[in-house]
């Protein structure tokens, strides 16, 4: 799964890396992004790519209670094309969720060790995401979820699942306004090659979503 990540880049770096023309109003770098918070995402509105904020934790448009979002921070890519909550979104509500590392907790007996994981060969990247709009008479929400897959050989010792990180050349195609059949979206994700990862141990300071700042990413000695 993916339950916490970072985005430390300056706004200008994000705009340049993802070919965006408009500023991200309210953007600030983050060391400990958690479910329920606003995250930077990129969609294609049919005319252009644009970045903004989505709330992390998908609330399907048909949901009766928006609290369902806390249970839907991740979606299994292998079955998303079949599930009522995600099937419709796989066709035309695909997004990029921007990050530069994510955290995972490796179990060692009764203990868990927090690790910060990033790509070896580039800093900024995008998780494959899905988004939706939910509304009531009093509230309107734009929310998202991160698609996951089975861990690769690097991640297996740490956790059995991992977020899908899109190769650079596949980002624009993922958010293309072209409508896909749900199984086409699955096939698209299954054809990509995974990039090499790096990881190092960080302190349990990051365990609390209330904690923010450089301490979250400081390496600790093994």
C-alpha cells in the first residue's frame, strides 16, 4: 500500500517537469503527506493539463457518506477495472499524483522500521491515480486514490504491495482525455517496466501524520 509520502520540490520544478503552464495556488513543499489531506495532482481537462489539489481518500460520486474516503486511499490495480468504486474512473478520470518519495514500514518481529523510498534515476515522479467528484447540498469534494500493485523484488522484503509509479514517457498517456475501456487501463498499467528504487531508514518521528519538517527524512544509522 501507500499511506504516506513526500513532495519537497519547488513549484517551478513541478511546473517544468510536468509541462504545466499555470501555477499551483497554495502549493507548499511537504515532508509527511497523509490520507485525508490535500495532495497535488495533475489531470487533463480536455483542453490542457492542469495541476491542483485533490483530497486523498476516494469518495465515489454515488457514495452516501464521504467518510468512506478514509477506507479508499489505495486501489488494487489488478481488480480496479472490476470494482464499482473504480471501474468508471478507469475510463476517464485518471490522474497523476505528484511525489518525490514515499514511506513504507518494514516489519521486523513486533517492531516496524520506517523507510523512505525514492527512484534512483530521477527525483520527481507521479503515482498512477484515479479521481472523482462528490457533492451534497452542503459540500463538494474532489478526491483521489493511488493505484497499487504487487511489490517488485526490491520492495518485497519491505512490504508486499507498492504504489504504481508511472514511467516518465507514460504520464501524459495515462491522463489522456481519450476514454478507455476499464480493461484497457489495466493493460496499460501491466505493460510498463518498473524503475529502480532506493531506500533508507528514517526515525519513528514520521509515524505521526501530525509531524512535518526535515526530521521526517533524516537518515538514521542501521
